């Protein structure tokens, strides 16, 4: 049986692709680098045999070229959590490679669903925008006052994971009995995460201890799939933060 630790994280470089826009503290500062080192020290106690990150599955070769260059001293790490957490920990543990398991999924009609909700389910649309505003306020406050370890602990707490998933579940009723466009959003989000999980299964061997480093929004479904999979023992992330 494989042992799995899924670490949900915010995007250290914040590419601006999420609805909630967070002003992320510079992880290349001396203070944040010390905080990352502290996080890696505790994650290392899991003793992973593989580290998997949110990078395109079909770009694994180029990812590992960068990783090899980093180990050789010829690549300077970017701000991205793939490198600040994934590369650093894998190198610290003397791993020969790092694993890319991401899949972009198929088109999710999010904007169309929001427009439909605004016109036909204004309560859902209002809750969505209120939730995004709350997330922005809470996370911007954390970025100013909390360490990286404290932020990661907050994001991996069960209430935070449930809160994240509810944003998608709220869309289920949008267009029900008619266009089902809300169900398409929810199905598309599940589809992407199932494809990610499939890529994870592809690299998994029975005795592996795999650390998965992924955007926190993926936690609810990835954890659900892992808990239901007979060949996986899912450990509590908070035990390693």
C-alpha cells in the first residue's frame, strides 16, 4: 500500500489565474526563505520517496531538466511553490527526479455559469462574490501577519478545505432542470481533479511514500479520491506542518 501526504498550498508567485487575488509576500526574502526551510524540515519527517507537484504531466522532462540544473548549481529557483517546496525538498532528500502530475482538464463554463446565476439565481451569485471577497481579505491579512507554515496549516485545516469545496458545490443548482450549466462547472472541476489523480496513480508503486504539493483548492477532491482508493493510506497533513 502506498502512503500519501497531500499538502495544499497557495501560489507563491500568484500567477493571477484564481478569482481571489492575493498580494503574496515575497518568498525570496530572507525571512520567508527561513520560513520555507522550517516547513521543509517538518515535511521531511514524512520521509517521502517521491515528490509530486502541480506541473503539467506532459512537461515532466523539462521540469526535471530544471530540477537537475538546480541540483547541479546552475539553476536559480523561481518563486513558484513547485520549486521552493518541491525542488528544495526533493534535493534535500537526494531524489533523482521530481514528478509532474497536473492536467488542465477540459473547458469549464465558469463565466457563463456566473452570468446565468446572476440572472436566475442571484443568491448564488451574491454568495460567490461575497465568499471571494472574504477569502481575499482573510488571505491578505495572513500574508501580512503569518508565517508560511502558519498559512499552510490554516489552508490544510478541515474547515478551510470544506469552505473551499462549498464554492463549487453551490453551483450544482444553477440551471438545474434546464441548462444544467452549474452542474457542468462542478463536473468539469471533478473531471480535472480525477485526471490529476489518474496521473498520480500512474507514478505510484505499492511501497511509495508520496508527497503531493498542490493548490489548496484541489484538496477536497484529491483527498476524497485518495480516501476511497484501496491502495492508498492517506495521512493527516497537519501532522507534518
